[in-house]
C-alpha cells in the first residue's frame, strides 16, 4: 500500500472556524487544527490525526473508507460477551454520529473485523497489554490486539477518525500501531463531598472510554457524608448519607459497566482524617468527639476492629487488586494536644502526631493486605517503614513522586491534574509524571511511576455541572498519559481537543449542554442571548480563589458554576491579540477582534435591564459593565494600532490600571478579555512602522466574515474554515 508516515513532532498552524449563525449557541466553534496554506488534513507527512490521544505510530494511506449503510463489524476468533457488547456499543455511537442505522446482526462477511488473541483476564489488572493494531483501507478494516483491552481502545480510535466529507462519512486509510505510555490513567470522582448519582458516573465512564482512560478512582466518604451501603455496619449509610448512597448492587453495576469499557474501579475510603461523617454513626471512632476534625482515634483497638470489619466487606465488593485508604491532610497537633492520646504516644515511644499516623497506617495496611489487596494512599502515608508494595498517589508534585520511586515505591501523579481548580487544558497538558524532578530518575525508578489521575473533587461542584469541569480538558490529560512523551505541541492539542469535545457528545458527557441549562435557570429565559454573550468570556476563579471568594457551597446555581473552567472564545481572542501585537495578524484576525469587542461593548446595554429580574443575576451587573469598558478600551487600542497613533501616556496608564483591576475576580468571576486587551493597550506605547504592520481600514465597517476571510474547504475533515497562515520565517517547529 502506497503510504506516507505521519511523523512527530507535528506540523503547526492555525485554522479558525466561522462562527455559527445561530445565536442560540453561545460558544463559537472551536479552533480546528490544520497544516499550512491550503493543505487538506492528512495530505502531507507532517499532518496530524485529529484524535486524542495521538497514537504511538501511524502510517497514512492514500485513500479513505466510505461508511455506508452496509457497513458491518464482526468478531473473529476469540469471542466473549464483553466483546459483543463492545461491538453493539460501537455501532450505537457510530449511528449517533452519522445518523445511519447499521445492522446489529452478525454478518457473514464484514467490512470491519476485530480480533483478540486471548480472552479477558478474570480481573483486569495494571500489567495487562493494552496495545492494538488498526489497519484501514478503502475496502476493509482490521483491528487486532493481544486481548480485548486493545480491541476496546482500537474501536475508540476508529470512531474518532470518522468525519463528514462531500462523499459522506469517511475514515482515512491508515495503519496504526499503538500502545499506552503509562498503565495507570485515571479519573477520580469524589462522591464523598457530594453524592454523584449513578447515571452521572456512567456517562463519565463513557467519556473515559473514548479517550482511553482506564482507572475510575471512586471516593465514597468525607466529612460531609458517607455514601455507600455497608451491610455489616448499616448505621453508616443510615445516619451519615442523608439518604443518598450507593447500594452494593449499584456498585456492582458500575463495576461491570466500567469493565465493559476497559476501566478498573479503585475505591477510596479516606482515613484517619476526613472522617467526621463516620462519627455520626459510630462516635466512638472519634479522637475527641463527633464534631472532631482530628479524625479517627488511632489509640483504641476498637477502631481497628471496626475498620477490619468494614474493609473486609468492601474488599469483597470491589474486585480490583488496589484499595485506596487516603491518609491525607491530617493535623498531627490535634492528636498531640489531646491528653489521653499524648499519654499513649509517650507510652509507645511515638515522637509526635506524624509518628502516630504512621502507626495507624501500618495497622491499616496489614488489614488491607490481609484482604489480598494492595494499599494506595496519598503522599502522607509514605514513611520509612511503609511496606514497599504500597502505591503512593502524589498531590504534592513530581519531587514527592520521585522520592517515592527512589525509595522503591510505585506511584501515581495527581498534582497538576486537579481539574476542579479551573486551570487551562494547556497547564494540565504540560505536566508530565516523568517531568521536572522525576526526569532524572533511573530507568528502573521511572518504571515505578505508573501514570496519573485527574481529580474531580466535588466540594464546589455537583453532578449537574461536573461534566463541563471534567470535559474536554481531561482528554488533554489522557493524551499526556497515553501518547509518546514527544507529543506536546499546544496548538495541535487545542485544535484536536475541539474535535474530540464534539465527539464526546455522542457518548454521553453533557459538557456542551451545562452552561446553557444553567443560564436558562438563572434567567428564567429560554433564550438568554445577552446573558450568553457575557458568559462566553467568563471563567470561574482559578486554584483555591473560588473557595475563598464564595464560602457558601450549598447551592450550585450561579454564573461561576455555569461557565466552564476555560473560555474557548476568550482563548481564541487572546491568540488573536498576540498575533496583532506581534504584527502577524491576518485581515480575518483584525475583523474577528473588532466584532467580538463591539459585541461585548454593546451587550451591556441589553443585559443590564434583565439582571434585576432574577435573584441569581443582580451581582452580574458590575461584571457586564466592566466587560463593556474593557471592550471599549480594546476598540480604542485597535484603532491606535491600525492608524499607528500612540495613545497619550496618561490616558494609557489610566486604561492599564483599569484593565489590571478588571482582570481580578469580580462577583467570583474572571473577565478573561481584560488581560488580552491589556496586551493591545501596552502595544500602543511602541507602535510598529507602516512597513511592519499591514493596515486594514476596510475592517471598520464590520462587514460579514465572508467579505474578508479567505475560505477553504477541508474536504477530508468536513469543516468550513478560515485559514490563517504561518508568517514568513515560521517553519513547522511552531509559532514564535
């Protein structure tokens, strides 16, 4: 087969989609990746597959497979119910994307054959081979793998390659040989702070399958509640769940659902701290009383007796080899300040509270090991005498993870992957389990780092909006954990993330629907146009600012709950501003910047009269007004840059002071264009000469996008697009 190798690192470029004319969609279509000039996707060796995670190796053919109603898929050789359900699920998703009803019967001759060389392991484990080989030609598809896990992953790769073209729905001819970089690629769902209903867990498992994540770390209890049924200690769910808990049948159902998708389920019961909910049922567990923040009493044998009963029951419920016991965020001084516990420490030669927790950890590890499980815990459980088979999950960073690896412990990284902290996909993408301090480990030590986990904590998130906190950014983390380390280009990542975000909607995650539903609830308006415009460029505060600025976490129904952690419109606007300041902007860039700024400026007059109609929106009045002022400054700066007329120094300083203030949280929200407009304003101080900057006075008329944009059709991708070409001197290595 005549082919071209898809090489790494990948080509870079910018491709802007036309905004949808339907104003009811508040988010513009995301940036779609393309190579330079009039390239079509896959048409050169440096092109990149529009999927996530990128495979280890792909070789491009010259043709494509047309997906027709006669398309069929069959299991060859080794068969089992898990594979048959995967086949049916594959056809269901393909139908949702294409609208084509495919036959569910077993064909005598299939277009697509999938073959697993060996059956599934009785219990999925971390050492299983997840590799696969996918060969797509113009007439057939062959998917082969050592076992069903690889088949499941190969099916997802095929689905991501499906695209609409002038011919219909097609898949490019390609040969892919793929295997993950790390064996542990997880997502933590915290059902301890807030109960997460089973349908919400399942739809995120569907999303995990799509991007090849393979561990659901499921956390069931925290100070706020205990949310799983114990038949041996029923007071736990009766008194500490508020009536919201998973029955053991619910848990078995989710475990089976996850297994069908190649996902292990690792439970977490955090101890000895984060345990106040336990004390509502069993106050004798507490160090100092039912409201105790010090956690379990490690000095009483009755504590270990009860935990032995409970951990034994839960170990039997969860088949996975790993069992997480938390161990984080205890304050040892609270034990040290309790006279009875301090006396115990003295009698047992325990130097301090940290030594007392280490004693507790050793006792719990023996219980876990006695139930034939491997204990997992957060950084704090690592002590000099911690058993070597314990797995350390690090929230402190690569240095802590590297220390564990050097001392003989396996580890999983979560630092940098806290998706509840509203960081950008780029920030998560640039965190590597083997980066920074871990980069200098020996090969043997690096092998102990199993991978990483994104963490979806629910103290300020509910099941209603968790999807737009998890997706699509977690797909970027999934790529970091699956793809070769050399895959790291941010422009490529964002462009492919846009495509995958749309694909995920065919699986079940509701991330694209959350904001609109919240805006309708907040406004009482079925079509909140002006509120939507405002929301499109807002983000919740980053890191722990959200908790500091809004301490009432009871209701999740405000704008900071509604908007996603990263505004795609604001991100695109910022990229345009960077190009304008660098003198590399196209006519389309200038026009788009003006259109957005004019939209944000004029929206305030429309929105202000509406905000008093709902108790959930009056605090947005200063946010909207500030955005309008930011936009006005931005338009003034664009005029200055276009005309090569510097803004007077005093006026510029006033504008910059305002923009710096506008970039800080207002009503628990960030106005993202403020920092971008600051770029423009700062650039008015030293203007390029007319020979360095092209002026586009015709853009002042705000003509339609088609009047200026140079359109092209990516027939292979099926997107109507506007191409912004790399400037002279820019090669394939990146945008300067």
